[in-house]
């Protein structure tokens, strides 16, 4: 679709829809201004093992619970 075709379709829309389309275009333009900065920054996510030492698990985690003694 060419720019001229898009303008013609926009002209044929009711005024309320034209305003909606223009609001969306402004939103996309603002998003486009922000995204290059976000893409240029390196990711702060860690790799494998980055959470090591932050989670604790009881030594008897794998032991059978007393509630399930009947199912042994």
C-alpha cells in the first residue's frame, strides 16, 4: 500500500476513526523514538547460575511427607 492510498483510506473514514488513527500514529512515533535507546543498551539478564545462592531448599526436601505414609 502506498502512502497516497493510505491517505485516501484515512480521508474516507469517519472523523472519530481518523482521530483514532492519528493517535495511533503518534503513539508509534513516540515508541520509535524510545526503542533505539532500549535496543542499544546491553541486557542486564544473567546467564546460567546467576541466581546461585539466592534460593534455599530444605535438606529433607525429597523425603516422604508424613501425610503420605499410607501410600508407601
